[in-house]
C-alpha cells in the first residue's frame, strides 16, 4: 500500500480582508518525505493546512493549486480529498471505544465486521497498543491517545498527511517518541507529509526541507 | 463557614417547594377522585367505579391511540427535522436568514401558531387560495376536504412540529456550544465522511445526552396538550387529554370522577411512552455504534439529508406564515375566498375589540410580569446560594426542574384546583400567578443558570480582596455583569406565561381571562378577524419582552464593548 504520488502546491495565496498572509507559495513534497512549514503564530501556517484540507472558511480568501500527482484536490469538497489531518488535540470521539474510533476511520472498502475488527486489532498491536480495543478513549494516557489518533487517520488510507502542530501538547519525553512514530509511519506508507510547527526541534526531527513563512513573504 | 450560609441553604429548598408542591399535591388531588374519593362532592367510598365509567366510554381506545400516535409522531419528526436542519445548515450562509425566523417562533405561543396553521391549511385557507382557482379549478372552497381536525390527528402533529422544531433548534444550539462540534465535524470530514454523515455519526452523539430532557418534555407535551388539541385534533373521539378536560369542564359534577381517571391514565400513558422512548434510545445507541464502525462514508444519503433540511426550512416558513396570516386578518375588513390578500383593509376590528382586549392584555401582562419576577428572584437566590455555599448541585437536580414539564398538565392541574378551592384561593389572580410560576420557573432557571455559573469566579475574588462584601459582589458585580442573560431569562419567563392555557383555566376557575384562554375560546368558530387580534397580541407581548431584554442591556452598556 503506497500513495506514491507527490503533493504539489502552486502559487498558494491566502489573505484576510486588508492583510495578505501568504502572497505566493509553491512547494512539492515527495512521497514519504516531510516538508516543515515554520512561522510565528498568526503567520498563516495553520491556514495553509486548512486550505489544503479544504477547511478554510471566510473571512479568509485563498487560491492556488493543490495536486496529488495529477489529481486536483482544491477542486474537490473536503471529504473527497483524502487529506488526513492531525491536530494538536487528538479529537478521539468520546462516544466510541478505541476500536470503534479506528473502525470509524478505517476505509469502508474493507467490508464485513470480522475483517474490519481484525485490521483494527493488527494496527493496535503494531502500535504497541494490543488489547486496547475495547477501552474507553478517556482511560488512555496522552501518548496513547495521540497514537490512536494517528492510526485512525492512517487507516482511512489518505493520499497526504497534514500535521497541525500535533506534538505541541505532549510533554517532552513523549514528544520524541511520538514524532518518530509519526514520521516512521508516513515514510513506510510513502505519504507526502506537510508539517506545520513553531518548534525548531520538530523540524529537525522531520529531517526534510523547511519553509519559513515569516516576514517577507507575508508583506503585501 | 461564612455566616448566614444556613439561610442561603434554604433558598433552593424553598424554591423547590414553591414549584413542586402544586405538582405533588395536584397529582394526589387527581388520584383520589380517580379512586372515587372526593369529600367536597360527598364521595368518600374508595372504588374503581371512575375507571369502569371511563372504560365504558365509547371510543376510549381510539382516544388513547390518538394520544400516543400524535405524541410519538410529533416528537420523532420534530427531532429528525431539527437535527437534519442543523446537520445541513451548519455553516451555510443560505441558512442564516431562515435561522432568523427561529426566535420569533419560540416567542409565539402554541395556541397562536395552531390557530394560524388552521387558517393556512384549511380548505378555504391560504395554501388553497394560493393555487386556486388557477391550478385546482376550485372557485369555492372544496367541502369534501378535511385538513383541520382530521380523524388521524395529522393537523395536530403538524401544529406541534411547527412549534417544537424551533424549540429543539434552540436547545440544540445551546448544547452545541458545550462540545467542540466544529472540530468533531472537521475530523470526520478529513477522514472522508460527507458533512451530514459526519454530523450524525460524531456531533449528534455528543449532544444527545443534553437533548434528552428537552425531547422528553416535547414528548410529554405533545401527548397531552389540550389547547393545541382543542384547535387542531379531531373532536369525536378526541385525544385523551382533551377528553379529560372536556369532562372536567362539564356541568355534571359526577363527570369529575371519570375525568380524574382519564387524567391519571394520561399520566401513566406519558410515563409508559417515556420509558419506551428511553429503551428505544438504548437500542439506537447500539445500532448507531455499529453504524459508525462500518465506516461507510455516505451513511446518510444526500437526498435524505436534503429532504430533512428542506422540511426544516418548510417548518420555519410555514410557522411564520401561520403567524403572518393571522396578523393580516386583524387588519382585514373583508377577505373573500380565493383572494390571497384581504380585499379591504382597516383597523375596525381593533377599534371594536379595543376596550375588551385592553383588559385582557392587562391581565395577561400582569400575570407574566409577576410570575417572571418571582421566578427570577427565586433563581437568583438559588444560584447565589451555590456561590455562597460553594456547592453546585449534581446533574440529577436538573430532573426536578423538568418535573412540571414531564408530568402532563391535565394530570395535576385539576388536583391543584381542588387544593386551591380548599384554601379558598381558586379564581384569584395570585393563584393563577402561582400556577404560572410552576412552568415559568424551570425555563427561567435553564435560561440563566449556564451564564451565571460560567462567570469567572476571579472577579468576585478580586472584589473581595478589595474589601467588597458578598452582598456588594452580588449587587455591584454579578447582577450588572449578567444583566443581559438575566433580562433574556426574564423575557423567556414572560413568553412562557403568556402561552399557558390549562394552568390559567384551572387555577383561575375559568374566571381569569388571558389572551391565550380567549384565543382558544374564539378558535371554535368566531370571526377570524377577531382571532387575528388575539393571536397577534399573543405573539406581540413575548416579542416585546424579548426586544426589551436585548435593547435595555445594550443601552445600559453602550460604552462598554466587552459587555456586548
């Protein structure tokens, strides 16, 4: 299972009334690679991810091309883009069990209750969470919740992985661990990954190119 | 512990007593005559005779069936329509102006909407006029068409939905405030779910618990509403609650006994329906979880979600047009069939009805102001007691607030009247105010409790550190800072009071006339122009209260941006 298509952004422009956040940004992320976008809060880096995912709402005005291989994502509704996104909060669904959360994420292409359960249990076991399926998400530690959130996204077989400061809320010891967990998975699945952060350590751990959004690009 | 905290402990107890005593005493007072015990009428023998008389009533089974059918259908449809509307409307801009129709519909009493709807859907009504005779060829109103008071209760279901959908929309709105619904929706969509599907699979489960009690209140009301039933439900046989009310109003006092039995039966019926609904919820929860785990990205088919949303929009538009039609009637001189608008306009009806209406408005307004003021004072005392005693009651107490909304009115108001007669208070303005308070208080409390509890406690601590006494904190900080939610809660109380029918009728012993009791009386065949005057005022009064509630704080704090 490999996405094997690069993510390309061409001439992305994001503005608020009276203020241009991103004048023109173009970049490419190869399958399995991580590009880090850095900048102070308010520079438009989260808006960039929201634009790629299709969630950017007024008063933001945005344009530019988002493609996976030959596929134009920006012309599709958010739910049809295959843009898996991880936020700072894990947003596990509180009414479903851990396995329920993963089965919710798991692509519907895999049919039947038993095979779906099996797929979820395997994913949990590989992530060192074997036997956690029936647990209430609220009973998990922060690090465990973060891993479940990533698994949920990966099981939906996204075309691209968007990371919106997903390490920010974890304490330092866990952060290191979870970063490796995320980047290893993204690499082995060949997912082009776009990471947004203000923490230079995240960028170093990602190992890929870094784009700074501060100052010149933002001035209109 | 702070001095005087004992006295504060009495506030919640006194409040509960004031508004639950009538319910408890009233239920007992209905139960006794249902067992043939009513000393005032010389009946002292315990027996099941009232039940035998009730059982022998022809059409009783049909009355019971109508009550269940109307209640369950109206509740299920209202919930389905309200949720579909929110799932679809979400952030759409097109839905904004329709959302603006919700607030006036909330303020409009059931009776006013029911009377308006009766005109809109009548064979000679607005809908038929809009397409006649051009499309239908009906140059006269069709006589064989039964659209109001139809034997299936469909008109009543529709009338209830028009009022309950806006109410559930309001409740959904405040429940959504307390959950990260945007983030839930976004993470569902990011996993490839269509927005409406993601809403039902992720957002609805997170607000279901908060919506539970309001939905139960809708179910209890829809099953047992007498006022809407008198206007829109079939008359022979009528729904059970209407049957009981009819017997209670009979000149033959012996009718009281089977009436009490019918009222108790209505109570049991509602209890049974609530239990059944709860079990249904449990089953739905299991099926819902399976549904989520199957992972289908288009679980709610697009046409179904559009249809639900369309019905939501239709409800808001129909409710508004029901109200508008009656307002037009009040200024119509003549409005013949097939004319979509009145042929001749004029204020004659207003001039003619003026003096009588003025007295009724005065009574209605005085009851509303008195019951809302008392409710506000009691709620402030309860919430201030929470602060002083540093103790917030558990969520279970919320159930007590809902008691008057879950017990059918007919099941305790007659018994309450018996108690009032004993005390020699029946028919007095004060007794009616008390009866209104029973229903006004829960809504006032629900409306103001969240903003009160959400006020940052550090304001009070800062003030205390500056040497301000607890009373000073209440008067100089808490009440002014909460002026807007308190004013809105007060207006909500007024709106509830204006719409009350059965409590006014029973506690007032038929001698206290409000806009709502008059409107129900007029609905059975009076001049539509006069009905128009009454229904217009019925909604105008609560709307004026809401308008003031929003305008006064805005005026008071016009130079304080953070108080907006």
